[in-house]
C-alpha cells in the first residue's frame, strides 16, 4: 500500500514562506506614512498645474480673438460661456468661454458668427473671474480692446495665498500681476 505523507512532517523552507502578519503591518504602516507625506506635495503641484492650464487657455483664446479680429477686419468678442455656443451674463469664467467674430458688434454670438475658440469648464477647484462689470472683452480690428482695463483673478485649490491676476489693458497688453484683496475674496471664497 501507499503511505500518505503529511505536509506538516516536512517543514517549509524559510525562503518559501510568506510574510507574517507583523511584517505585513509594518510594510503597510511605512507605505501609509510615505503616502501621507507625499500627498500634500503632489496635490499642491496638481493645483498649480490646473491654474497654469487655465491661465494658458485664457491667453491662447485672447490671442486667437486678437488674430481673428485682424484677419476678419471685424470686431471679435471673448465672453464667458457654459454651453460653448453663447455668452452668459456675469463675470464668472470658470464654466468656460468662447471667442467669436462679432460681425454685428452686439456682444452676443449669432448663428452665422464663427467661433474662434471654445474653452470648456475649468478643472475642479479652479476659479476665474473678471473685473465686475467686464463680462465681455471686445477686440477691435485694429487690435485695441474696447473699454477700460480688465483684470482676471485666478484661484486654485491651494487657496487665496496663490491667487493670480491677469491684467489686459485696452492697448492689448496682457500681463501677470498680484491679485488684489477684494478680487481674491470674491474669487477664492470656499
């Protein structure tokens, strides 16, 4: 007859054993500690990247509107837009914006007016507002911007301490600046 061997009679070599519960808990504790240290740094970098993307998108849309005005020899308009087709009232640009050839200069996109640029809603935690009363940016065929200077205040998930301002002069000069306290309070409110 055959003899049945028990696995318990032959000890498993040390190299073939798995981790003990204590060893597994120590590895897990070290991993959680490293994750806890790295997470704030990574989330800050992600927030900074989202803010930079929003700033770059606004600058690119403005440049397209400026070029479009010169090429079409017509006024172009840049305005907030949640649907990517029409302008919306207000100074909150966080839901997106459009730039279009405003052939009839009414600051509202009509069916026949070409869209030069569409920006969808900004990343979660990124907020962009223009100066109160400046809900549209009108760019003349000459390249000048109608009205007074407009300031865009940009805030991300890092909070008010990292808020930025993009200032567009009526001579079409776009520059980065420090945001003022009133604009920060309005844009970066939780």
